[in-house]
C-alpha cells in the first residue's frame, strides 16, 4: 500500500527523508530567492510575496505524500483500536 506520491505509509524512514529533503530544498529556495531579490535591488516588500510563491510551488506539493501517509497511519491505527475494542 502506498500513497499517491509513492511513499509507503509504514516506512517512517522514507517519511523522515522526505520531510528533511523538503526542509533543505525550502531553506535553499528561501535564501536563494532573498539573495536574488536583494541582488537585483528589488524593494524589501517583494520578498514576502516571493516566499509565498516558493511555499505554494515547492513545499505544499512536496509535503502532500507525507500528509497522505500520515493520514493512512492514523486511519490504520484507529481501525486496529476499534477492532481490539470490539473484540474482533
């Protein structure tokens, strides 16, 4: 069983790698975007919309499989709890 992004929900090491990779890419993108805008002489207020665009274009899509895998883990754990409680 895997999520739409191809991550096995029971493989917590893969989830951790995905989160760390996303964090590293986000940090590099945020710093790079800030440096590029500063180097171009753009006004400081343009950094915030640029960061929002980086978040929407990079972080949300990369974290979607992690959220789906986490949801599957919760659903599986809850189903096991209900089965144990009902005595199945």
